[in-house]
């Protein structure tokens, strides 16, 4: 059955469990979602799209700041007639301010918006992004009580609430008719307000086993395992929530008795608090599904140890796996980790493969072209 944004499968949560332990600086959770009877199918490497609803308290704060009646009927971005409250709850992106909203507010607030209105010029894009970091629509409304909006006018400045993607952390062969996710709950404080990531806090705080969760699969075509009969080794690099697809990979390889060797790099802040799925990896090692596990706990000592440091420490073996045709998979943070892991890969090729900087770049480019260097980073 093909589910998509217009026709999502309405799933239900069956289990939620903390993965990080009390005392951790993070809040990362494991979710199990029931797919019984849906006919929904996926492969390791795919992601699940989840359509959340917004935080109802934030909706009420917005209505109060706007001095608007939540029962006013408006046309929602879905083109349906609904109350303003329902529209803000279900259909609109009500946290990050869009330029359309800021432009209209700047017109309404006049001189009152002098602090930021100049940043709306196209050449000030980076300055605007800096200014907006940690600021939400509610902050602008509270800062400009002089600007008043009609209900429909306000809704028209908002973008549609989009789905969030999560790498699937289970294999259908191990858990038929279920999908598992590994999600870091996004919360932070800025400008004196507690902020909540829309979808991760929906999953963590606002649902139970009865809540409808609209979902569908988005295929991770570039993030596929080799055929189980194929002896190609795999190297999986997944710090933090980047571990999710590799849990699915190892479940799948156990179920299919995959022939090739497998090496996993995992890292997070502290071993005692943030070692995600710590009880599972030992069995894979014992059973020969996983051949090597390297761990990088960044905050267990007074200097940082990251996955790329472990790659470099094992450079000779990493190089020999590469020369044996290994596929390298990287999943997790795009902004810093994926770049540094890429650098470490180049350095291993230079140092162990005796290549120059340019030759190493060409080697890595060839890995990419041969689909032996695959990334799923966000
Ligand atoms: C292919 C793919 C796979 C993914 N897989 C996973 C996964 O397996 N697990 C997982 O947890 N996530 C995964 N993600 C990320 C996930 O889709 C969401 O982006 C994430 O859960 C945050 O969504 P949210 O709705 O909770 O937060 P949002 O409401 O989207 O808020 C997040 C935004 O808040 C802002 N923000 C965050 N922290 C701060 C701060 N300290 N100060 C100021 N602003 C801040 C940033 O602008 C950030 O973009 C994946 C993404 C992709 C594209
Ligand atoms: N807002 C931000 O700045 C920020 C940063 C990272 C992740 N995120 C987002 O937060 C969510 C949860 O993150 P997560 O739990 O998946 O893991 P994560 O925060 O990316 O952290 C996992 C591990 O990676 C380490 N790390 C940090 N920088 C690294 C680098 N340059 N190279 C290699 N490892 C590095 C972290 O160490 P230390 O924390 O000790 O440095 C930690 O041990 C994701 O959605 C991610 O995109 C946001």
C-alpha cells in the first residue's frame, strides 16, 4: 500500500523508552510504532515521515498575543475551513518566523521594528539568520503589541507545518509490522522562554497509545545494504541518533545471514548515560554479525574523543577494509560530524594509502561514484 503526505497511514505508538539515562545532558528515546494491517513496507536505510501537531500551549500563547478569538473560522493552508485554533494546532508552522510574516509585521510595527527590519534585505541573509537564532514568532508578537493582525491575514503569513523524517531503526524481518525510531528530543531555552522542537516533543510529551500519528515511508535509495550473499564488508559510522539505521542494518543482516564483515563506530557524550542500545551490540559481536565495534565517548575525559579519532587510531585496518571493497556508511549530524568524518577518511587514504591530497580526493570521489561512500546526514 502506498502511503504519502496526502494519504498517510494513521499509526499508533506501542512503546516508548528512554535510551539516555537520568543524569544525561540529552534526552534520546526509542519509539515503537504499530503498522499491523497497514501493508506498509520499508527497507533498512528508509526513513519514516511523521506529521506532528503543534504544542497546544504555544497555540494559546499565540492567540493571546494576537488578541484573536481561536474560534474564528479561517481558510487553513490545507484549503479547509477551520477554526483559527485548529489551523494553528494542525496545519501551520508556528515556531520559526518566515520572511513573509516578518515583512508584514515590519509594515505594521513601523519604527518599532527598526532593530531588525533592515535585516530583511536580501544581502543581509546571514545577519537575519543570526538574529533569528533562538527567536520564534511568539517573541516578535510579544515585542510588537502595537501591531494587530486579522485572523486570516496572520494565517496567510505562515508556512505549512511540514513532516519530520526519522531514520528507521528496525528491520521488518526482525520486527514485522512495526517500525522503531531513535529520536533526540529537541528542547532549549532562549530569550527567557522554553522552546520545544515540534515533532520530537510531540513524540516525547504529547502522544500516548491512542493518539493518531500520520506517517509514511520516504525511501533512502542511496543508503542500501549489499546483497546478503555478497561478501563486501560494511563500515557504519553513526554517532548519536546516527546509530538508528545501523540498528536496522544489523537486524537485517542477522535475519538474512549476510556473509560480509561489519564494523560499527558509535559515539555520544558519556558511556554511563548516553550509550544507546548498549545491551544489543555485544550479542551481534558474539554471534559474528558484527566484527568490530569502536566507541567514542566525547565527554568521559577532559579532551574530546569523536568517531573520527577512532577511525584514525584504526587507520591501517580501516584502509585494509577499504581495499577489500568495503562500503562506508555515515549517518547523523551534517553540520560538523559528517565533515570531520569526511576529512578523516581523506587522511586515512593519504597516510595509509600513500596518496597525495589530490589523489586522496580522487580516491574518495571514486568511492562515492561506486556507491561505496554513502551518507544520510541531517
Ligand atoms: C533523512 C533524515 C533522517 C533523520 N533521522 C533522525 C533520527 O533518526 N533521529 C532524530 O532524532 N532526528 C532525525 N532527523 C532529524 C529530524 O527530522 C528533525 O529535524 C528533528 O527531530 C527536529 O525536529 P523537531 O520538529 O523536533 O524540531 P523543530 O521544530 O524542527 O526545531 C528544530 C530547530 O530548532 C532550532 N534549534 C535547535 N536547537 C537550538 C538551540 N539550542 N538554540 C536555538 N535554536 C535551536 C534549530 O533551528 C533547529 O533546526 C532526521 C532528518 C532527516 C532529514
Ligand atoms: N544545535 C546544535 O548545535 C546541534 C549539534 C549537534 C546535533 N544537533 C542535532 O541534535 C539532534 C541530536 O543529536 P544527536 O543525539 O544525534 O547527536 P549529536 O549531538 O550530534 O552528538 C553525538 C556525539 O557526536 C559528538 N560530536 C560533536 N561534534 C562532533 C564532530 N565534529 N565530529 C564527530 N562527533 C562530534 C558529540 O560530542 P559533544 O557533544 O561532546 O561535542 C557526541 O558525542 C540531531 O537532530 C542533530 O542534528 C544539533
